[in-house]
C-alpha cells in the first residue's frame, strides 16, 4: 500500500513538472487573490516529490527524518518565494532572483536526496537479504 502511495505521489509530481516544462497556457491563469496557477503547480510538484521521499523511507530512520525536513522545506517554498519577490507573480529584481534560484534548487535537491536515500536503503536491504 505504501509503495502505491509513493508511486501516485511521484506520478503527480511528474505530471506537474511536465505541465511546467511544456509551458501549458493554463499555467498563466490567476487564482482568486492573484496567484498564477503555475506558481501553485510548482509548489505542488515540490510537495508531492517531498511526500514521496518521506513515505518511501522507513519509519524511525534518518531517511524518514530527512524526508520530513524536505517536506517542510517544500511547504515553505511558495511563501518564502512570495516574500522574497514581494509579489505573487514571483517577479524578482536584482540579486533576489539569484537567492531565490538557490533556494529553489536547494529545496529540489532535498526532495531528490530523500528519494535517493530510500532507493539506497532498499538496495542495501536487498543486498543483505541475498547474503543471508
């Protein structure tokens, strides 16, 4: 059941990322309040990826703890981005854009590392089971 949830979260993250990369026109539509749909989809993609990393790791392990940190970072990405930009469209001026890019890459790396940690842990368990 957990594997199915991880697969569904990853599928959702891939679908959201595909929409962003392909530049779908509907991403420019603004939600009530002025937030562009694309910004919400980007935040959703990060949260889904982080959630998959959290669930993919076993309970009470460093991987699970890292996955929780990655999810917290993904959840805070959009509010931090809006605060850094000073607007909902995430239009940056000056060095704030570079700082935002580093923030975004850091959050993405945290999410990817949580997933990689789970994969390595599974391979290690499978390797130790074959030796036993």
